[in-house]
């Protein structure tokens, strides 16, 4: 049984990941961390987690937690991943991995040093449409792609200057870094794509 702790009780952790952890075979959600104690308690109650914390340090020190899902603002990813690794926890970190290449390298080094696994939440690479697009490129079916196009439209929850996603120091590279991974690439040779599919 892999026992999970969730760091950050935002909407993605609440609506997507906590339910997914609970539904996955061989997994159990045992703890959650949020800076606000009431929010942490409510999240834990909704998802059947036995413990809740306001401090990341307390969650990663919990011997009943084997792995953590990090769903905090981007600027915290490196610090929290390294802390989790130092405490022997496997890490599934939300994307983007970190704000700089040096932070990414430090995360990988810490996990390697402490013998834990690190994965970044690029879930779209496992989507059937993305896998098919990759096969099309690798097989040579598209010949040599010259252009790719991707589009995505969504509204930020709580748009405005107080939203951390709109603050470069907290979010990093903006929409390209944060959400570009969600779109399937549309190759220019659409006739060949239709034939393939």
C-alpha cells in the first residue's frame, strides 16, 4: 500500500488528485497540508485523510506518509521536493517542475541522493491522442513536420493581481510554461492525419 500526503489543498488537488489517489489500487490518502488549518481539516474530511497539517515540515516528517503530491504554487516546488526527499518521501510534483533549471537539477539531485522517485505531473503524455501523435511523428507518417499549432482557452479561478499565477516571481514563465502541455499538437498535413486516424 502506497500512503500519500498532499501538499497544497487547491482546486486541482481537491477535484482531481485526491479522488484519483483514493480510487487507485494500492494507494491510500493519509494526510493533507494547507496553510489554513480549517481548509486542511475540511479537505481531509472530504477525502478521508486521517491527518491534516498546516506545515509542510510536519507532513513530510510523518512516518505514515510514503509519497507526496505537491500542488503548491510553482515557486515552492523545488523547496518542497527537496524537503520531501530528505525525509525519504517519493514525489509527484505538479507542473511546471520549478522556476529555473538550477532548481530542477537540485530536485533531481536530492531525490537521487535520498533514493526516492521523482515524477512531474505531465499527465497528457499518457493520453491516447498524444501517444498517437507521437507514433505518427516517430513512424515517419507525417514525413518531416514543419509546423505545429496548439490552442487552449480557459479562465483562471479568481483572476486578478492577487492570483499567484499572475505574479511572475511566484508562477514563473506564465501561460506557456504553465499550461501549454495540455494541448494536442495539430500537424500541418491534416489530410494525412485523417487517413491515419
